[in-house]
């Protein structure tokens, strides 16, 4: 009988997608996902077993904190029940406050626990949970706040079939992505960039843009007003093909997004989310730049003249620098760590 593995991930695609990537290496009968309601949409129609677990941030308001504790406690009881019912041999947590009740239940039931930190700065939840886990794996070798015993695993990306697409002949494709939820600020930045491109260059570009629902019509009218060819989506089911077929990527700096961009060796303009916890997106970008060609932009102080030069140079002047070879370090994949823990 195959051993059962619980993958605990919620909040955003940044936590869930690495879990899905790892699960691909195991039989579907082995994998159960413990998620929250926000990430449920990513698993619908995928023939994946999942359970929605209640959880919450600990609010500062005295009345809200009581409700938060009740939600976490209910999630703990639900997780406790699921662990007893399915008897998983291992629980793998991918961070975020949604993982707290499930990991705590696993600890009470004396289960093996593996924690994976995606970002270059370990989040508060993983800092706490790593103290009660069996092993800890990290994406970046020098992850801040990680224990010295942490295993350098990198971050897994999903195995998918890449579709070669040619949207527009003789046009350069710019892909704008803001994580699984899109990003309004990126739309504002791109609007200023595109508005300042020469008309003859506007005819040579094709825009693929991930936007928020509320920005869909605004961006559609903007691109139409400039007669720019474009494709707008609120979410890309096949993001790998979109990255593969792009000439330049403008992106936030979630660990999963950076891993995907690195896999396809694309030049990118990175705009870290300034209010990310512990400013981890900026730290991710700095680590990424050590082995990849990119431009890091501070969204509060953008030099648009310089940015336009960077875009023109990399799209039209064929002065793209060769991607630096990735520094070889001793990396142990999450799949191998899990297999070792299942023995």
C-alpha cells in the first residue's frame, strides 16, 4: 500500500504551486492537499484530493482575536480528524498562517513533519513551525532566519507540456505577471512605459498581461487607444507556455515566479512588492540577480527614461547579455528529501 502524504499549502499560488510540483512525483492516491478556501480554485477540475481547512491570522483587535483563535482551533480539530482517518506518513508544510492548525495537529499526533520555505527570508509562520518540525528545506542557500540544519532544496516547478505559440509574426512579446492574483501597480507602471514608446515601436510589440478583474476594462481600453496588439487574462492556466514564448518578462518577485522565469532563462524587469513580509520580495530579487540577467525596479522611485532604454536594448537592439551560468551548489531536491523521510 502506498504511503499517504499530506501537502499543506494555502493563501496564494506561491505556497500552493511548489506543493503541486512536488506531488507530481508521487501517485495521486498518495497525495492529499490541506488548503484554505482562497486556493481551492487552483485545484478544481484537476483530479486532486483536497480538504479545505479553517485558519486565520491572529488579529490585534480583542474581539477579532477570539474569532481567529476559534477558526484555528476548528482547523486543528479538522486536521486532527483527517490525520487519524488517513494516517499520513508525512506532513509537508509550505508556509503561510493557513498551515498552522494542520502542522500543530501533526505534531500532537507525533507525525513526521517537513517544512519548506520558498522565500529568501523565512516567514514568521515557518520560523515558528520549523521549531517543531522534523526537517526544514529552503529555496535559497542563505535564507534569513532559517536554522543552520536546514536543507538547501531550491524550489520545485510543475511539469507541464510547453506549447509553442506565435501570437504575432515579427513582433516582440512582453509578458506582465503579478503573481497568482495579478498586480494593479504593474498595470500602472506598464501604462507609463507603453505610453512613452515611439509609435513605430508600438507596432512591433505584442502584450500579454495578467490583470486584476477590476482593471480588465481599463487596460483593454488603454491598449486599444494606442492600437497595440494585446492579450489580457486575470489568470494564466498555462503560465509556462506564456513565459516560454515571451521575449521579456515584467514581474513581481514571488519565489515561484522567479523559479519559472529562471527555468526559461528570460530577461526580466522585477518589481518587488514593497510591503511584502520582511521585504522578502526584494531579497528574492537580489538573490535571483546573482545568477540571472534582470533589472530590479523600486516601484516608488522609477527612472522611466532608464527603464525604456533597458526595454529597447533587450527587445530591439539585440544586445541581450548571455545568461550567467548558474552556480553549482549541493542541492537536494524536495522529492528526494520526502522519499528519505518516508523510509
